[in-house]
């Protein structure tokens, strides 16, 4: 049985335009929305994109012990172009936030679930677009935390 290390985890939903970020409590029980970052697609190849620099600052600010990034797989469990995009992003992120580990977590349907939950609460349209990435990051992190807890039992 693996040992659970106490500490804040950040959950990340990487999109083409925005990056949603959530955080857990130090006990790993509850994920809450934190921030949405704009993707920086203009950085020079050797420069750190501003969204990754902001993520690194959040890791430091919250003393995160791990970053959990959603890996988009299709319903059949296969990886498509979106998964390749996320893996490329994670490869660079690992360099930027080292030595804090980055874990990939299956995020099948996280944005769909997040959008549905927001709509159920009456958050629609422009207001929903502003927070759906954070909500998806919450879904990713909460699912991962719940799975870790089940493994510890």
C-alpha cells in the first residue's frame, strides 16, 4: 500500500486558449477552483511561456507537492491530437517546475461534466466560458484525489 504524502496539489486543464487551475487542500480531500490563465503562444522556443511561468509561481505560492494535468483521451481510451498537445505542454512544464512532479490523469469528459454542472447552477454563456476551465481543472483534480483515496483503502 502506497503512502499518501500530505500537501497541496494543483489540478490543470490545458486548453488551446486557456489553462484552468484548481487546488486541493493539504489533506487531499477537496479540489477548489483557483484561476484561469491565458495560453501564451508567442513565447520564443527557449523562453518560458507566461502561462507556465504563472503556473510555476502558483506552485511556489501554494507550496504544491504535485501538479496533476488532465490528459484528454477519447471514450475508447485512445489518445488523439489533443492528448499529444497536452503531452508536449507537460514535457515543457516538467522542466519549468522541477523538482515538483507532474502527473497525467485521465480527463475523459471533464469539460463536459464541468459545463453541465455550471449550467445546472445557472451559469451559462459568457459567464460559463470564463470559469469552465477552472471547473474542468476541479473535475480532473477531484477525480484523481478520489482515485488516490480509494487506492489507499
